[in-house]
């Protein structure tokens, strides 16, 4: 992996400057789901760039209604897993950003300990997205967790 590619993984504010507490606060401040969808899509605009050359079958997340690609990189020094996620759908990009905020830059053990389903429940996401989007959200998380398990 080149230094430039490594920077793609580590130069995001998702999970560092923007935390799950920020997402909770953002949801709390917004009165209705139309505004929350806008907020989710704004978070999606903060996803780091995903290399076009990596949008291929082995990085494709199956089970999503939209097209979704996922890459990971494990920092050999810190042992932390870094993620890149992209989608062709704006709302899915925002949901991917929430996943990155919760899971990006953690050790595999810490990542596996995160109650991501609890976060989705707290935000009331599953009630306000379509069942197929919910399945896709779970498919992204499952793939990330599977990756983390391989490193433990």
C-alpha cells in the first residue's frame, strides 16, 4: 500500500473529529425525519474518496439495494482498522458515514465491542429507512465485523 493510499484511509474526520456523540446531538437537534435525512446525506458528503479502480467485485457489499463498495486497511503499527466505503446512493453514503463514525480507526477488538445495532436503535434508523436499506446497512456492518474477526 502506498503512502497516498494509506492517507485515503486515515485522513477522514469520520470517527475522529466527528463522533457518535455528534451524530446523536445532530439527530436530537433536528425536529423531523426530513431534516435528519438531510443531515445523514451531509455526513455522506464527508466520506473520503474511494478509488475508482477499487470499485470491483471483491470489494462489493452484497445484500444492499444500492451499489456499495468497502475497503479496509490495518495499520501495522497501531493495529487499527481503517475503512473506506462508497455508494451510488446519497442516503446510503450517509448511512456508511455513520458506520465509519462508529467503527473507523479502532482495533479489531474494540470494533467488535461496539454496539452498532444499539446506535441504530437509539437513532431510530431502522424504523425510518426502507427494509432493503436496513438490510444493506446490516450487510455493511457484517462485512466489517467479519474483517475484524479475521484479525483477532
